[in-house]
C-alpha cells in the first residue's frame, strides 16, 4: 500500500527591501522613554554625589556610576534615532 502526501506550495519569500520597517518604528518608540529613564538615573546619581538628593538606589557595582547611566542613555537614544530613520526611509523611484 502506498500513501502519497501532497504538500502545497506556501507563500513565496519576498526579496524586498525594508520588510520590518513597522517593527523598527515600534522599537524606536519604546527606546526613547528607556533612554530618558537611564538619563534620569544618571542625573539622580550625580545629585546624590553632590548631596542634593538622598542615597542612590544602587550603592555599589557597575551600575552605581553616573557615567554608565548617561552612556546607556546616549546609546539607547542613538539606536532609537537609527531605527526611526530606517523605519521612515522611502524607496526612491528611478
């Protein structure tokens, strides 16, 4: 006894540019508030060092330094800008 299994053709893979632009725009929208939060933590650490605020939430370790938080904020914002530019990029007609 022979059994034949027929598998239909699925959707063709599209080889077009910018398939995930909507995902890039969504990620860019979420990265900007994350960058603001990191910057706020950096400013809080600076103010805690000066004595304007209470103790910082992370007393020791890598994330207890304000330079790390401001660097993370800058990196997140740059990534957000890059993803935003990729998301709105239009194809130029020839």
